[in-house]
């Protein structure tokens, strides 16, 4: 994550994250189905190695991301999306996102992609599963992506740190930047990434099947 300021200016974010976790749990206990989905999400994140347990809470300058779930009952693939909040203002008046540099939009806009999508008879669509989470964050910044969780409302909290690019952060790496570093090895894929991707969604077209 490219930062414009030293993260030591962040101040205390843990109390805000704790307060929001308690508020989250009051909502989760009212809906066992969403609670189960939320617990499964956290366990999967840990099992895949996309976050790790923090053994020494005071070992580094840290920022605690609050989080909440967005439930979509119509979706069979991702009925629950857990959103991490990197824009939460804390005691210093700063947030993790306020410290990050933003390189601007370098992908084509959605309108031009959809317009091109109408040019041929056959369409191809796809979604890259967990695209952001396939990109490892610099290890020195893992503590800036801490979260707090507990599996039961009356359990003690556990502290984790996310090790992969987190989709709510300002500097989440777009496909085009990855394409720039790999275009010589995969020239055909680079052309498709440049012209047919919007975030992690793929829209392409062909003349024949």
C-alpha cells in the first residue's frame, strides 16, 4: 500500500472496531443463517492463509478494520459479502484510506466495455474468484489490516491480520497494473485484460464458437 504519511499518526482504532463488532453480533444473533455464513467466511479466510492470528498485539503500529456483512438472498454463489471498512475515522482524525495514495482509474470505463460487448454475436462472461485475495500484501504492512472477531457472542475476541490485498482499501491493485508487468509473458491475455475487464468482471465476445 503506497502511503502519504507515516502510519504512526493513526492513533487508536481498536476501540472503534470492538464497538462495531459488538453491534454486529447483536444483529447476527437475530438471524442464525447469516451468522453461519459469517462464521464460515471468517474460517475460510483463515484456512486459505489470507489472514493470520496476531500473537503479540503490541508488536507493531496497527490499524483495526471494522467489518459488516451485506446479505443478498438471491445470490447462490455469494449470498453474504463481508465488507472491511478502511475509511473509518479514528481518534487521530485519520483512517487507513486517508493515508493511502490513489493512482486514479486506469481501466476502461464500464460504458465502453459494454458498448464493445455488443459488437459480435457470441458473448463470454466470467468473474475472477477472490481476485484481490490472490495478491499478497507487503509483510511490513500486515498489521495495518487487523480485524477483531469472536465465534460466539460471549467468547473472548481474537485478533487477526489480513495478508492479502483488501478490496475496500483505496490502493487496491487493478488488473491493468498487473497486465503491465506480465504483458511480455502473456501477450494475448494482456490484450483481453486491457479491453474486456472491469474490476474482476470479464466481458468478451467472439465471432464463432
